[in-house]
């Protein structure tokens, strides 16, 4: 079990930012370094985690999982693993097909679930990671620590 799988809370979400902030606070309380709104090339990653020196990107969406999947796939040039995180909902056959075909994983943030994060589809290790992209992202994280 990873640190990501051992969190809990109980609120409802009105914005994606509420989800991101809750996840960051909860992960920080567990000692998992988490950084919000991290620049990555011409985009911004909602949340970047450092777990066992691996970079994990999480793109949060209230509804538009397809857009989240596209964004999370772009992050794979700089991270080891990438996820889309949605509030808990039913997994449709289309979602299942697209996530199974992608290297991106799917998390659900469920405030009623004892561990907050449900791992629906695991992320696969990035096959697109570019060493320079990872270096730039790690540099951006260092800048976040300084701020």
C-alpha cells in the first residue's frame, strides 16, 4: 500500500481547486511532498507528488475526464506516472476503454471512502519521459520549495 492509499476526509467539491487543495493538505499530513500548479512546458500540472523519488502528476477534473486524460497524457513527457482524478462516479465502458488504452491512470476522490483516493485504473510507467523534461520539472519543484 502506498501513502496515496491511506487518506480520508468528508466534504463535497464545487471546484477542481477544492479537490486539489484537499489532496495536497491530506498528502502533506502524511509526509508526501505535493506541489500545486506546477509549470510543465506550456502547461500547468494540478498536483505533482514525489513518492520514492518518482514524479507523479495528477490532473483533477470535476466532470470532463476526456480533457483530463489528454492533459495527463501530455504530462508523461516529464513524469514517471500520470493520473486523472475525478470525484467518485460510475465508470462508463468508454472510460474503461480509454484508460485501459492509455498509460494514464484513474483515481477517484471519494470523501465517503475511508482512504479518500480510490485507484480505479493504475497508471503505467511513462514510455515518453524525456530526461530534459524531467529535469525542468524537478527544477520547477525546487523553485516551489524556495517560494
